[in-house]
């Protein structure tokens, strides 16, 4: 019904920046959108989210002040600007769509998930 494709990952030195994109296709609507990540040997964790209108955002504490989530509904795309990257940010990053706003933005009840994009931060 909805397909999500992440892009923009790669290898970056500590202190560098990347911008991830999540392009939605199919039966797209104005969904709440979130970014999650999973590091090697660790559980998936919430990173950031944005409401359908873009009026509300939420971030996990470890990325506040460094990452910024945004969206362009005309392009069906959500972005994650990642600045001051550190090795602990290394993970596969996934975007997700929440069809119904029944739970908080940071609650991991999302209905559609992308395949992920690798972000590697070297020392």
C-alpha cells in the first residue's frame, strides 16, 4: 500500500554531516513519520519523528541539537539532517509511517517501514 525508500546513508568522519531522505510512494497520505536506527548487536531505537503537518517533532535525547527532521509533503519525502555525527550514531537507519495517530510520535507503532540505509561514522 505504501512503500518507503531511504537514501543518503554512507561513510562519514566523526563531526561530519549527512542528510537522509525517505521517499514515499503508493497510497500516500499525510502520515506521521519517524526515523529509527539499529546498531550492530543492539535493539532498534527511536531517533526522531514528525507529525503529518510538520508542526510537532520529537527526538531521542542523544540526538537533540544535532539532528533535525523535516518533511516536504508536496514531494512525499521526509528528511533527517544529521550533524556532528559520532561513532555511536553508526547504524542502519529506517524510516516509518504511522497511518493513524493513535500513539505518540516516539512510540514504535508504525505501520510501514523502509528497508534501511547504512550510516557509518568513523573515528
